[in-house]
């Protein structure tokens, strides 16, 4: 995919969703950080359900510490890996207070030093909270990057590095959200909805899903392609 095609691909994603936002519900940097930590290997929906009850009770590092690990566990017990996450969030709150005055740091190294915060979580927080043009690769972005050919790589780190290199600068800040939302709602793992995809002409995925009324037919050589069904007489 050349630069003109990549630019047009992002222009179309931007046209569909000019102001992309995270699906996570948060009201300040601390809530965002904790929500992203809780969302590791869990759905945003499950995190939002838990935090809808947690935030009104405790949404600062001190309030979470006052709540204590056992009660925190209770609030987040519907989220995968909640026991480990509760431990990490408590330690994270302690460190935020001890080292950063309770404020989420705008610094990758400081973020990654917090318990439960890896490079992906740090990237999301830097991007969403502080407007740093960085791309964190989750399962959705990994799939979209590989299918489209934007960044056909074998590991999430390599995909992230490639995407940050090939994404036109003017689209870099929001690329993370455009790609994640595209993968979550349209370029789905099992059945991508290629028939209504705005970037289909740039996408290198061979087995595109045909629209209803079209059938995937196998040519003599190569992969299936979508062909219109003969009209019923
Ligand atoms: S054409 Fe299909 S596979 Fe390609 S990005 Fe769109 S939905 Fe995904």
C-alpha cells in the first residue's frame, strides 16, 4: 500500500468517525488509567459495568486505598483476572501517591513502572489522556493491520512499530481508535463485514465476505472471490 492509498484509507476511516473515542467510560486521568488496567484480557463492556458502580464510591488513589483490596475485588469481580488486577490497582494507587502526588504521570517510563501497567496500557493512556500520537496494538488492531496489509507483521510490537511508521502524521493521534473501532464493529474476527467496509478497495484480505445476494465462488486458481448471483427468473 503506497502513501496515497494509506492516506485515503485513513481519510475514509476519519470520515466515518471524525471524533473517535474509547469505549471505556472514564471522567479523569486516574479513572482512565485504572479502566485500561482493568480492561486487559477483558471486554470494555465488562469494565464499564464494574466501574459504573466503583467510580461513585472511589475514583482517586486515596479513595481506592481507603476502600481496600477486599472491597475493590468485590466491585470488579465480574472482570477477568480480577484478583490480580485488584492487587495491582492497590499497589498502583500506593505508587501514584508516593511518587507522583496522586497524579497520573505524562511519561512512558513512569507509567510503565506502575504495577499492572505495560507498554500497551501506557500507550493508551499517553494517547487518550495526553494526546501523544502513539498506537497500542490489541487483538482488533492486530487483525485489521494484518488483513488490510497496513502492517502485516507477526507480533503486536512489530505491528505497533510499523503502524507508527506508515501512518500519515496527520492521522497518527486518532489512528489507534479508528483501527480498534473498525476491528471491533466491522472487521470482526469471524465474519468481517467487507460488503459495507469503506476501505475495501485498499484491503489486501483475500477472502472478503460477500454481500447478501452475492456468493463467494472459487476461481480455477487462487482464493475465493465475491461474484453476483444470477438474478432469479
Ligand atoms: S474489506 Fe473486510 S477484511 Fe478488509 S478491512 Fe474491510 S472488513 Fe476488514
